[in-house]
């Protein structure tokens, strides 16, 4: 019988974490307990990341924890904490803003976009649809490659259990920018991703390599209300761009997701 981690007390979740069983296996009891505690601490206005309390001793050995950008890990252990060969990294390093992300660049892009829209409107009204290369140069995602197979097949072909997490991370960085289009999935859970965005845990419809596979999809603010109105375990068709990162449970993350 599947355990309902949302109904567990924090003491029960802490007991699972203290045992530290299958800590690097996505979907394990350890990972699910960590995720449930993290969700509870997020509601207490802590930064995104991993937050938990342990009432006794805790030992972490051989773990690799990946935090989101600007995220933090908070571990309140009442007993002794031992961490051997444990690495904590951030998924995406802070970078300098490109020229088009700065105020002057945004204004310049707005002017160019206005000219393009006006030109397109005029030409479409005359029954014409021009090929304008500048669109691809300003918005590279327009020409991004779509996966030839399901993103869930890529997940199934990744040996999360027996591959070092850093190697898994590097593998998915190689997929960054590829578009997963018209994927069928079931909503497992969702929550606030900050900045008006919503993260949604999605489970594959059908079996891949003998089992269900999972991805974490980040939707823009325009989709928040629609997602909240969907029934539990709703089946959806979605599209998203592989971000090249993994969430704190080791699940691949897709960005700029939309429902079809």
C-alpha cells in the first residue's frame, strides 16, 4: 500500500530520514520524506531548498545534495550530526545579466518588437507571411530542436540508482534547450515556485522501461489558476524545454512549460 507522506507527522518523517536508506534513489522513502518536510518548511517562508529537523542523531554518508539557485539547506539536529563524503551544490550559478536583460536593452527590444509586430500586421493584412530571420536571432527558442522521443524515455534510460549524481547532472545538462512536445502525463503534485511560477510534478501516462517515470515542470504565472482548478490526478498534455537541472529529489526539471 502506497504511503501518504502528507499525513505523516514531522517525527515520522524525521525517523525515515535518520535511517538514510536509498538517499540517492529518486522516489525512495528518504527522498519523499525530505520533499514533504521541504514543502512544510517552504510554507514557513524559508528560502527554496532542503529544510528538516531531526530529534536525535543523524549520519549522512556519500550523499550529493543539489540546491536550487540562491537556495539553502537547513538541518536542525538535536543530537550528533555526522556528514562523510557529502557534497552540497547549487544547480544553477548566478550569472551576469546580458545586455538585453538590462533596462536599456529591454527598451531597445521593445522598440524592435513593436516595429516587427507592426510590419507583420501590415503584411498579413495583405495576405503575405514573410520569412524574417531577425526573429530567430532575437528569440533563439523559436528554432529550438524538438525531441524525437518522449522525455519520459530519456528519464527511463537514465540509471539514477547506480550513477553518481554529478554524472547524471552532466548528462541532463547535455539535453538543455531541447523541447519536449505534446507529452501525456498525470499531475502528481504542484506548488509555488516563486516569482509567480508554479512547479508541477508529472507522472508519465504508460510505462517506460517497465515503470512510470517523473519530471518536474515549471509553468509561468498565466497557468497558475488553471492548474489549481484541475482535479486530482488530472491527465494533461504539456510542452516544455529541458532546463538541464535536477530538482532536490533528483528529478529532471523542464522550464517554460505550457498545457496543450
